[in-house]
């Protein structure tokens, strides 16, 4: 019964091309870190250097993802996905070439950080389009399907990276993942539903944005990853004393 619901979801107009593009662009989420580690190790970098390079990429992703989401809300999906897709391709292709050419850790770290910062926001773009594609009545099924996809990507991605690195080379495995992300972002941006989507008119709101919602702050406080949450987001706004 559950599988039939997902199949019906894929038959909705405009869904299949977007799911195909997002699958192509997000499968490397589970590939690229392992492929990069294997590439750097094969070129003689020690584990400390590998950690610096991969850590720079991961930190950049975490810092810029919320900002890219805000930019999408302002400018729409097409321009952001195309720009980040091309920049991501350039930075991470340069990272692979530099690693294979025997570059030092500093330029590799800079390229890894640039590639991480330019990771195309495919996942939030897909989630934004689900209500328009399938309607509110099937939104729970759509989000469940999206979450299931991500789980599969993080299971299959490392297997695919290890297989390509073993059968061909670590450099090929990393470049394959990079190419898939860039191609997926460009294909997603070219989809009619993504090109039609327009952000809601900007309005002045709280500086925390969506994090001003009490329920969302509660979820973040329950997460171990958000234990550092700024205290000012949890406090109610101060009221000026009236005379």
C-alpha cells in the first residue's frame, strides 16, 4: 500500500523529471566525502591533512546553506541553482585537478571550502515545490518519499564511491560525483515547475526568520546538533516599560 502511494506520487504531472534531477544531484551527498578522502589518501596526504580539507568543505556547507535558502526566497530557484551548480563544478573539479597535481593543503582547503559553500540547494528547492506539485492532501506522502530518498542516498552513495574508486580510480569517483551534482542542479533549474516557481513577496520579519517560530526552536533544542543554540532566540522579546 505504501509503495503504491509513492508510485502514484511519481505519476503526478511534473513530478518525475524533478525527482530524476534531484536524484542525480543528491545521490553524491553520500558519495563525495568518501571519494575525496580516498582521492587524497591515494595522493599521499595524511589523515590530518585529509581532515582539514574535508572539514573545510563540510563547515562551508553548514554556514552557507541557510544563506542560500534566503537567496532562493528572494531571487527564485533558477538563477541560484544555475550559479551554484556552475561554481560547484568549477571549484570541485579544480580541487580534484589540484590534488592529482600534488598541490599543498592550503589551496586544496580553499577550493574545498568554495565548493562546499556553492553546494546547490536542490533539497530545499524540491521541498518547496512539493505543495504545488501534489497538493496539500498528499504533502505528507511527498515529504516521506523525500526523506526516504535521502536515506537511500546515504546508503548507496558510499558503496558507489568505493566501487568506482576500486574499479577505476578515486579521482574518477570524486569527479563523477561532482559532475552528477552539477548536472542535477542544472537539470532541476531547467524543469518547468522550478522555473515557474516565484518567491512570495518579501516582507519585514523577525531577524531569526523561521527560527522565530516557537515550535521550530523546540525541535532544535531537542537536537544534539543544536545544543549551542543562541540564547536570544529562546527568550521572548522585551517590552518597553510604559510611563
